[in-house]
C-alpha cells in the first residue's frame, strides 16, 4: 500500500511513517520543515518539501490513503495569532480534502486532539462528551473534524479522527533510528523535566500545587508514541467509505506533574529541583481519556502504559540527541 504522510518529519508523523515502512508500505512524507526536522524523515520514505496546500502536486490515483499530521499546534500562539491557525489547520486541510477528491484517494486518518474538549465536565472523557475548545488551536482541530464528517457523508470518504491526549516517549526503529521530541522551544512536560536532569535547566516549574488532586498538581493521561502509531495503522485498516470514526487515544490512567518529576528522578538518577508557580489559565485539574471506543472499533489497546517505560524511552532519546549535538 502507498501512503502520503503530511507533517511526517514531526514528532508523531515521523513515528507513524516509520511504522508504515516497517509494515511494508510505501511512504511519501510531505513537510515544509517549519517545525519538523530532516532527521525525522525515515530512511526509505520519499521526501517532498512543501506545505499541506501542495498535496495536489503529490497525490495521484496510485495512493491508497493519507495520514494528516501537518498542523500548527501551540496553544498559546494560537491565542495570539488565531489567523495563522485558521489559515493552516483549517484552510490547508480544506485544500488537502480537495486534492484527495481530485486524485481519487478515499482514505484519511487525521491527527486530532483532546484540546477539542476544552475544560471537561467529567473524566474519563468520552467521544460523546461536549466539545468546547478553549483555544483557537482546539477550535481549528474541531472544525477539521466537522469538515471531514461532511466529506464522508457527501463524497464517500473513509476517515478516522484520532484525538490524542498527552503523547510522550520515543521510538527506536528496527534499523536503530531514534524518533522523539525535538521541539524548539520545548513545551511538553516530560522532555522539559529531562532537560533539568541533563543540566540544561536549573529547575522545573510546577504550575499550581493546590488543585483538587492527590498531591495538588495537575493530572494528565500519557500515551506512548509507539502505541499511538499502532492506532493509526489500525485506523487505516478499519476505515469504511462514507463513515467518520472518532476515537480518543489515551491510557485511561492519569499521572500528576509531581509523579512525572519523581519518575524522572528515579529513571535518570539525577536531582530535579522544582519551582512552584501560579496556576496557568485554562489548565483543568484532571484530563484522562476513555479509550473504550478505540478498543472496540480498532482492536487497539496501549501496550506501554507504564509511566516509567515512557520516561525511560524519552530519556534514552534525550541522551541520543545530546550525543548527536556533540557530533
């Protein structure tokens, strides 16, 4: 099978592209490297430099489907520059859907997000809970979900939207290539805490220690990036013409900020000083997924659900990139 992976040089896209290649598929990566990295393009994939709007010059009837990861994804930036998110995430996807219609490519797996739920009324969150995003980023992803649903009904597209919770960890392919988080600047908790362990930061900021949780810090649902990738391949297999499947992807278990920090200490053997800072606006106390629909509809369940294993793989990748930087 032959697939186009938009944003395939980024964190999740690169891991999914590597899994597709290992499964014997042919892969083309379309990425403008704005937030992606050349190191993220797997060996064996065809690389095309370009934006989502350039999909029309890549797609042809020989493709069996598209996996779509090309999106701006910084919540704070989306508040400051909403037009950037509407133009790229929504407008770009509209162009992608048009290119798919014109080329006759009728299968799509979309990288969605738990940000569509905003501040949930309850946890664990199910796909039937209200979608009320609190940022233009989340709103743009929800808008795309609606666009895809309309495309399925009107034009017979077979599609799945996978709503991620907190993706973490790293993947080490069978050929030894390492794929992980290379964000610059970094904004995700686990790699930030690992930077403290590496001596690249003096401390980790804990935003709020007075939440109604066991230790007073926010609780989040972490999913290993390799588990996430497997879900995408399963979604390709299960996609049905005219239907739009929406699935949450998470472990169904939550870990607090302080549990993450303590796990990093245990895994790395390094001290990780904490600095308590005020709560951030819009940070819910608990975000945990119900992934029951993914289990029943895709036959998927996480295989690497332990926080220690996620941190161990992320730490291994952090050491790999440090060695890479030293040459």
